[in-house]
């Protein structure tokens, strides 16, 4: 009877050592988190490289860097390792005990601030023993965490040209709104009377250029051959609303950030800007625990309710 080679019996250990080293960029740091010695982790990775007949890392002294083959293996192995490591929680959920385990969610600051609170409150009331970790990251970093298995899913605006390995499920729509200080010359305008040319003389306050709002504003104004100027670049809708209230400029925001308490005038820009939607991003090949599926279901149910208005939005964005 042929015995399975010992190193093959430890395939999960090898893949776990490889994934952790790749995520941390260091074999020694991976060994610390796995409670193993550095030589042990190195030997596991070397055994994996021998079997696959390839180099998974470029080794430069204490630092390591994934090769192209290593990156391909990480995409394949991360969901598998995560699924095995969380199998007890997943099994408990499958047989009906949803009130245990952990959910990791990647989201931007505005999503965490405006969209998720109500959903989190409802979920934690129903499943108080499920631990939830919110990872405040940008869209690109969120997708990286999703692919590496560090989070179960991401929540936020749609991804341009959604990659084939990901699935985006829209949940809620929000209007685009011009906000101005009370008493501002534009404050008496309505959604029917406002024109982009009316906004042109006034400096805008916008989120940082790398975020989607700036690109959206640039696209719409360029399409209508209207100029615009940005007098102030500020991070976060709360900061922007505050500065508009202080009379430092006007802004174009998403209604997700408006709760009715702001001392600003609000003019919908529906005739120029399409509604912005927020949704859930999952990895198609990834197994979602029943707890994660339940949370997504809870968020998705909200999409059947009336859409957020400029007076009383239900949720979030930036």
C-alpha cells in the first residue's frame, strides 16, 4: 500500500503559511501570527514550491515579494484556506445556529458612517453573539482584501468595469444634490430651474480628486461644456457639509449624507446627474457563511423600500 507523502498530508498548513506570508510580506511575521518558528514556515513554503515546481516568492533578504505564479496561487488558495479555517462557524450556521461566528466587511468611511449603521443595529439585535469587524478602506484596498480572503464582502458604490471574478449587487439609489449656505444666491433655485451655468461662478468644495465624486462632476460639466472650479478639497461629507454651512463654498453631494439636520439649502440635480447606487461586492468563487449571507439579505431587503430622498435619505456615500 502506497503511503501519501508526509508533505502532502500537510497541504493546508503549507497553504496557510504561504497565504499568511504573502499577506504580511514577511515569513517571520507570518510565523509569529501562526505561532510557529520561522524555519518551520520557510520549510512549508519550500515544500509547496517543490511540488508546484515554481518559485512563489522573490526573496530579498528579510523581505519577500510574490512572483506572478505566487500571485495566481494566492488568488486560488486564499478562499480555500479561509473556508477551512472558518468551517466550524459555517457549519454551525448551516445547521441553524446563526448566533455565533464572525463577519468581516470592507467599506469606505461614508458607507460605514451613513449606510451600515441601521443594518448593523438590526443584525446585532437579532444575532448579538456574531462578531462584526468593519474595515475602513478605499475601494481598491477593499477589493484586495476581498480577494485575499481577509473580508467576507465589501459594501460601496459600483466598481467600474467589474472584474469577472466579482459580483456587484446594487442595493440602494441616491440622488445627486447641490448644497449651498442658507441665503446663498442659488438657495432659491429648484430642481427645475437650476442650471449648471448657475453653479459655474461659485467655487465648489469636493472630496479628494481620487474619489468618484470628483470624476462624476468633471464628466457631467464637461459633457455640457460648462466650466467649474474647486476652491477647497476636503475629505468626508461631514467636513464638506460643515464648510458649506460656514459659507466657504457650495458642494455637489450624494443624498445619502443628508439627514435633514444640516443648515444648508438643497437643490436636486436629477436632470443632469443620474442616481448613484450602493451595493454589495462578493467574490464569485468564495464561500459565504450563513451569517454573512444573512447580513447581505438584511441590507438587500432595504432596496425594496422607497428610495432615499433629498430630505430624508436612508443611507450613505462619498
